[in-house]
């Protein structure tokens, strides 16, 4: 049972373009939605995260849009740069009995061409 | 301040061999996690430890055992390695309290032939 579905699997964007990655979840108990960025040969690192009490969070060129009723959230990367080329994972968690465990999507490989 | 360290970085095993993956953290975090990452599968939780002395199964625990040796160290053991356990293994930590962020180590790439 996949609780967090991520799309697309891969994405190619030109430098300066907008990269958009989407995720959908099933468990309405989730109350924390992070995005992790992973460069080749490295461990994932937290990029940006949102709680369900807001519909959007922006940090620099990175924005999370959150739609609670549709149970969907997305990552937008504005003015994409070659240095943004990495694998991006969405995830979801809840603070209840799950002990803050993260459920990850399958990942999106982003390539930004110069 | 090394953060989360994992040893070894790479390992090749033959089917049936055993080994232990080591994870250590100097962040004074209470919770520690072991994940495996396979192509197209994302990260899947194997085991976690909410605090020293406690461990619990995650999504894919079969074929693995863990030990929370102390607050700093959390090891993952493969008793009889199988080719299906070929993967990249990540350890992660989370500090205590109402916080969600997990901090990941650099990973161990394991190949079982």
C-alpha cells in the first residue's frame, strides 16, 4: 500500500524554467509534509516542509503548494538552475502513534539543462 | 561535529554471509532510523529506535535485526544476506520533542552476489 504517490518519475527542465513535482497522500492523519533533496552519492537533506494549516510556503526559489481537500501537495522550483539537478522526495508524517515516522514517495529525478 | 556517520561506505557480500552496518551520531538526538533505498522505490523504513533501549519494526524489517547500543549508536545486522538485500542503506536521526526533521547519513552501498 503506497500512502504517498509522487509524479513524475523524472523531469527535464531548461535553465530558468519552472520545475513542478506533485504528490498525493491517502492518510488524513498526516500533519507534516516535507520535501527532501538528494544529490548523487549523498544522503537526503530536508529542503522545505509545510503543515496543513497553510496552503503555501515559500523559501527562496522553492515553494510548496498544499491542497488539503484534494490531499495533494507540490513542489515548485522557480528559475531552475543546473545545481538543482538532484532527486527529490516528498514525504508525509504524523505526530501521533506513528512516532514521527516518514512515509516517502518514490522520488523524482530532476535534470536542469544549461 | 560529524553529524551522522555510517560505516562502511561500500560492501560486497556473498549470499548467506552476515554483516553489521554501523551508524553513529554526535547530535544528541533521541530517535534513530534505518532506511533502504532502491531504484524507483523511494526510501523504505526498516527499523527505528525512539530512544535508547527501544526498537520497533518499520515497513520492511524481514531479514534484518537492529541494536541500539547507546544513545549515539544504532546498528543494522544482516544475519544471512540475500541478493534482494542489495541496496543503499541510510541511517537517520531525529531530536526529541515535537519535531519531524530527520537528518540522514551518507549511506552504505551494499551488494549481495
